[in-house]
C-alpha cells in the first residue's frame, strides 16, 4: 500500500502513489487489468512487494524471481481498493474462532467504510 500509518497520522509514499495513479489512469482510458499489467512489465515498474523490499520495508510471503512480474490479479486488487480514495475500510473479513488461522471474507455490504480518514491518492469520481 502507498499510505503508511504514523503516530501523528498518515503519510503517502509519493513514488508508489504515482504508480497507483497511473494504473487508475490507464483503466479510465479503457485498458483492462491484463493490458495494464503488460504495460507495467514493459516499463519495468517494480511490483509492490519488490518495491517494499527495495525500500527496506517488511513484506509478507515470498517475492517473485522477476521484480517486474505484474499480473492481472494484482492490478485488479489495486483497482478494487477503496483505501486509495481516503477511506478506511473495516470488517472485510473475520475468523470464526480465535483458534482458527483461516480468514473468512465478509460481503461488501457488511464492510464499515469511514470516509476521509487519510489523504486520498485517487479522487472518488475516478
């Protein structure tokens, strides 16, 4: 994600935010996730995991061998995130028991959205 939580508020990583803006711009121009992923690969834009590793930030999971290996699922996930509009979204998922490690996804109508909790990267109209 391109917004970091700090003790005094939120801070936007402008370099990563520019990539997010570009993805949304390409989508608004009519390109689909696969076409956007191909363009990002061709332009040699680091994937979010590779970018975090390059900045010395912690990552979850294993990075891909090719740090520019964008795929349509990754682009689609970025396009679906409401957090880029300045909202905080809670209750996206839950665990059935504290003993369980499996997370169950809530349907969007059960999410709780708090608008304007941090600086927006993408305007709501987009």
